[in-house]
C-alpha cells in the first residue's frame, strides 16, 4: 500500500493531503499530495547520500504529520528499518531499547530535541522524556531547527542513483513496547506484515461516503490518502476538536477513547462512521457517540503486535448480554487460540514477526484472558496480570467492568488494594460524567454491583481515573494507590 500511496500522490499533486484545524475549527492545508511526494524524494535522497542502505536502522522522533509521513515513505523506498522513539517511555527505558536497535542515524524534529535537552524539566511535568539523542548516534533535524538542534537533514541532495523502490521483504519498523531496562522488548514488523495490516484497515474503511477523514495515526493516514481522501489531524483542544468536527464533516473519524470522551464533554457532534481503539471502549461510550450523531460507532481491538485484530459496532456490542467485553469477530486473516491459562493468542499476516533479539514466533500472546462465544467472537475477560486475589478467589476485572458503565459513568475500573497476608480488597473506582450527581450514580450502580455475585466489590469510590501511556489507558497501579489512600482515609 505504501508503494501505491507513492504513486497516488504523484497522480494528484495539487490535491490537499494532510489538513489541520485553526482555533476556530477551520481547515488549514498542511501539505498537498505533491508536497508530500517531494518531501519523500528529498528525504530519500538525503538518507542515500549519507550512505544508508537497505537493512540499516533509523531512529525516528518526529511528531505525526506530513514530515513524519514523508520520512516513512523515504524509509520504505530505501528498505530501511524505522525505530519509533516514544518520549512517554522514559529516558532510561528508551536508551536500553535503542541499544538493541542500534540506529545508524536518528531523525528528530525540534520539539523532540527540546524534550531531550533544554526543555527537559518542563517536559517531565507532562511525563515526556528522551535521552540525550546524540548519545544514540548521529542526529539530523527534520523540519525547523530550534536552539541547540542538530544540523538539518540535507535537502536537495542528488537524486541520481537513489533507488526508485525496494522489492524485498525484511524489517520495516520497530515499535518499543513492554519491558524494563534490564529486559527491554521491541516489536518488529516486516514489510509484508506492515502492508497486511494497512490492507486490513483499508478494507474496514471501504464503503464510506466521499469526503475527508479525521485521524492522526499512520494506519489511518496511509490507506485514506491511497484512496484519495485527505486526512485531517485531530485538534488537541477538545473545544477546537468539536469545532473541527462541525466544520470538516469527516466521513470517517478515528479517535482514542479519551479523545472521544473529551470531545463529547465539549459538545461535539459526529457524523458518518466513528472508530476508536488503543484503549478499552465500552458500549456506553460507543452509544454516546451514536447519540451525538454518528451513523456507526466502531470499537477496534488492536495490539502493537497485531493491528487490527477485531472490530465491533456499537449496536452489536450493546446487544451482548454475557459476562466480559465483546470486541468482535476476528478480522479476515486473523486466527485465534486460547492457551491453558485462558490467555488469548492471535496470529495472521499482519502479526509482528518477532521481538527484537528473539526468535520469530507466529503467535502473539496478548496478555488478555478471553473466550470465543458461539459465533466465534472474541470476548475479553481481563488482563492476565490484573487478576485480584480475594479470599482465595481469582477475580478478573475485565469480566465485570462493563457492568460499571451505566448511564452517567465516564469510566469505571476494578482494582485490588492490599489487605494484608497476601489478600486484597476489590474496589470499584468510577469516574462520573460532568454534572452527574454521585448519589444518583450510586443508586444506578447498586443492581449491577449486586449481580456480580462473589465478585461484588468491597467498596465503591468516585474519582477521576488516572490515565497513562501513549494511548491514555487507565493506570491501574495509580488507581489502586488512589483507592488505598481513600480507603485509608475512611472512604466508603
């Protein structure tokens, strides 16, 4: 698909490609299709002139947008492997991960270099931190330079002799995931696997009306642009995002669950199809999106190791009455299995090839407990490591958390709080929607909590749930600590 995108950009050079929003929600063209192609040509020529060849690794710390997409296209054309630097991982963990990848060059925009340098104290407040990039290898700046930035990646390098494409397979991208400084883990996707994942996303998006697409990930940008649809990057401010949605009227919208909740809180209206993933999305959230005007609201189950794996529309999810979280039928090509411990295993053409430094393994261990229902759909029962042990009973929060999402609940999780002698108390922590009174929610939750039987929580707390990571999932360790502090203070 990346090869097809390169050709498509050159066929319609004057057409808008990447859009963004003004503060009033208006549309601004960040790059045309021809400008994207020209940038990719420039980057490919510059990397080739530096002596980089197929199989070499390039670290990438460039914010999503036209330049990042042009970098991806240049790496793809030359057969280079991109290692994505995540400033949310922490400097020490990232340094350990990159010791495995050994980049021959690091491409970074001015903001990334500021996070790694003079703006580090400020960035730490936002949980962003990069190691000194120069310690990882040579660094080149992509885009405008700020004070203290490395020299810019050369523009205007000779294009004679630069390969027009790379026909082989091999590693395409390294995405760092779980692990510690002592045992870092990095997911390696081959060119064939990356292409298969993008084809699956493209098939999901088929059948939508004409018009722009709203979303910021490569798995949205590449298929949409290949089909000729301009892509708008979501505004960061919820109020601006709400105005952007109203002015743009996208045919397809891809936002994370936290972005959706923030947009709904700002009064956003939707249209067309809305997709969400990267973090759990309950039937209640998807239902609110449809109530706000969307024709369809889809939850996408995906992992760093396999994107995407399954999808479910809000109506199907709302009609599900069993225990656990229905995430839908496996997408074409995805095969499932459940191991002896109840953990979901996945494989398929889009699955990662291996973890860096480890042998290839076709099966992805998801870390999710799951079962397949009579229709072959995947039903999650919680994270294996999130199990709560109470009075010698193993309780998996994912089985029961969907019941917490009654009308008026923004987010709800179940966590364990140490109770001594290895036992735990089970606590439901619920974040109300703005303006919803707690007494009304407590009454609405009484029956769902009663139906949990032996898994009924020992306490119900109302609080804002801490989020963490790139996808802003509930930070269960922080929620548990919050619950322990509240219960220690006598909260009911």
